[in-house]
C-alpha cells in the first residue's frame, strides 16, 4: 500500500481493509507504540469546502503519530481563489508534504489530484460522490462494536441520494457475506439507480426500500442515520420540505434490538433527538474517535510506517 492513493473504498482490497482495521485496533490498544511513527513526515490537508470532523480528525491523526501538518480549510484561502488548477496545486503541495488529504465540492477532483501527484492523495470527500475514510471509520466502528463485518442487517435512513458516506458504505459492505440493506428515504432522496444496479443487484445483495423507520426497526443490527444536506440542494423550498422528514426518537427505538447500534457520520441537525444520546445503542460519538484511529492506520500504511 506504500505510496498508493485512496480515492474510493474500492481502491482498497478486502485484504488491505482488514489490514487497516487490524492496525486501527492495535493503535486503540496501544497508542503510545505509534506516537512517533510519522516523526519527520508532513500531511497536507487541502480542504476546498468546510469541514470540522474530517479535517480535524486527519490533523489529530497525524499529530498523534508524531508528524506535522500544513494546509488550508477553505478554497478562498488558497490559490484556487486565483484560478489555480487542482493539478497545479497538488504538484506544488508535493514539494512540501509527504501525503495529502483533499476535500472538494466537485466530484472527481481528488482523482485528478492523484493522477498528477507524486505523493499519496486521500479523498476526504468529493461532492456527493465518495468518502473512503468515513467508510473506514464506519467499518472500524462496526467491527469493534459488532465483532464482525458479515451477516448484518443495516438500515440506512435519510439522504440516500446525495449522501456520499452512504454510497461509499454500501459499496464497501457489498463485499461481505450475509449483508442486507434497508434503504429508508422519501422518493426525492432515494438511493441512485446506479448504486442499486451496479452494486446491490450486481452483487446479489438483498435490499428493501421503505419510507418509514418503524417498518424495519425490529430487524436491524445497525441503524445508520444521515442528515438532509442543505448544501446539495438547488432549491431551498425542497430542503425545508424534506429536512425534518426523519427524526429518530426514544419512542421509535422501543422495538429495536437491545444490541442494535445507531451510527451517524455527523454533523447532526434534527434527525436524531438529543435524548437518544443517552441510549446505550447510540454510538455516533464513539464513531468519531474510531475515525481518528482509522485515519491513523491508513496514514501509516500509505507511508510505510506501520511496523
């Protein structure tokens, strides 16, 4: 994996993902062992759109590995504001840094960067397309809390049309046996046909589309909530009409399995009531910490510092 760029989850083989997850769990058990593994290495965080968790998670991951960070947190504070191309930006950054994490509002921008880069590029989210490190976060969370990545019934609720975390997770989990998806969304935010045809149906993954959480809550091992993303809408009225369509409450969890886990890539708006935070099934803030460990493991692998 040394020197490899990671643009989408499928860039990693099942074996490579297991290696990353295994390393992530080792870091959780003994973080001190890896605290100087990236000493002398620099991570560039190239964020062309706002982010809290992903950017800080990458930065915290590198700092906890003993490395350093450079970068920018919005396009306006970079030469993109002057019209510089992604290709030229990454060629410049490669002169300073050993590895880069890029978030960009345009789908495919990190791939263009990777094609023009002499250092590994990690896609930290591109438009409504892919978000591979969130997928690694989700997989490490699931493996750590459910002790497996197979034979799981997963409900995904909310914005399935624009949700890049959803698309990446479905692609990744389609490689494991016994996975069933319950896709919970209004007609306007249903999963894109290409995900159904090229991923679910092509891989003979069982799935069911429903419009209410209540219809499937009893079946689920995992409930993955997502927000309706205001920034992906062209029409404010459509956003307002759909944003509160799904709100998870304590009442809706009454028939859920005792060991079901609730996940969310965050940020949360209204889709999970704050009272649910105290429910033992709520694992979305644990998920944040698993994300840092997953990114630590990925950085170590791509830089060949995992020994």
